[in-house]
C-alpha cells in the first residue's frame, strides 16, 4: 500500500504515519524529519533548508523531490510506504506522479487529516514547550498555516478529482484518530 498523508501543521499526520507504518511494517518517510536531519548534519540541502524551515516556509521543491525520489527508489519501498508531508505543492504532486510512474508503482490513497486551526495551534504550542522545535512558536505557526492554505490545500481537490482522497476527522485523541484512520482504510 502506498499512502501519502496530507493536512495542516499539527493535524497529527506525522504521529499517525508513524503508528500506521509500524502496524503495516512499511517504511515511514517523513519529509520534515529528513530535512531536519539534513540541517543537523549541515549538508548542502540542510544549509538551504534551515532558514526557510525556521521561518515556516516551504523549502524549494527540487530539494524535497530529490529526497523523496532517492528514498522511494530503495528496495524496501517496493511493497509499500507511507510518505508524510509530501507532496506539499502542485509541483511536488506532479513530480510524485512522475516518479511513481517511472518506478512502476501506484498511489493507493491520499489521507487528508481535517482539523481546525485553533486546535492544531494548541498542539503545536504544547510541542514547543515539550520539545522546543525551532518552528513551533506562534508567529511561525501562523505562517505555516498560511503557506499550507495557499500551497498545499489545493492538492485536496486534485486527489479528490482522481478518486484518491480519503478524508478523516483528526480532532480526537491519538487513539481515536488512529481508529478513524484504520476504519477508513479498511
Ligand atoms: P513537518 O515536520 O512535516 O511539520 P508539520 O507539518 O508541523 O507536521 P508534524 O508532522 O510535525 O506534526 P503533527 O501534525 O504530526 O514540516 C516542518 C517543515 O519542514 C515545514 O514547515 C517546511 O518548512 C519543511 N517541509 C516539510 N515537508 C516539506 C515539503 N514537502 N516541501 C517543502 N518543505 C517541506 O503533530 C503535531 C503535534 O501534535 C505533535 O506534538 C503531536 O504529538 C501532537 N499530536 C498529534 N496528534 C495528536 C492528537 N490526536 N491529540 C493531541 N496531540 C496530538
């Protein structure tokens, strides 16, 4: 099964992708984590991504496309994977279609995590307290929501049109949302 997780910051897509990937025993490809790792290692990609991430903006499409292409070409992705936080723009969605085609793979579904901005904001501010992530402060979170609305939200329509979108209510507890996700998939 090949799944892409889509939703605003704080919708819990990363949290749920991790749980589902463990249950299905498939790789969990988290773009945010991959980029943070590049920043930590100080690679060329990381150096280009750092400031943009800290400002809550998307990093350039070509960087994320390169990362995803490299990762899903590996052998462990042949029988399925979950990609979380990609695609996040029309350009990325086009590139994703293209790379799946080249690898002879088919997208099973895109899971859209629906949640209100206020609830997502609360979760992210709590994470700021617990983990101190550089982009989890109120001003940056507001920018991340704006970027999401402009660049990522239009993808909902794109996947709806091709019959690949599954929408789930992401407002409950982690366990409740996982239950919604599991039921939607089965
Ligand atoms: P991400 O790391 O993907 O950040 P995010 O959208 O905020 O989602 P995240 O996965 O962290 O949060 P989640 O909702 O699971 O991206 C960070 C940055 O990287 C982006 O701003 C951008 O700069 C860059 N980037 C990433 N992908 C890119 C791409 N494709 N193109 C360009 N740039 C890209 O969880 C949030 C919090 O809520 C957690 O603390 C969690 O514990 C908690 N939570 C989850 N579910 C909950 C629940 N049900 N109840 C209560 N709390 C819950």
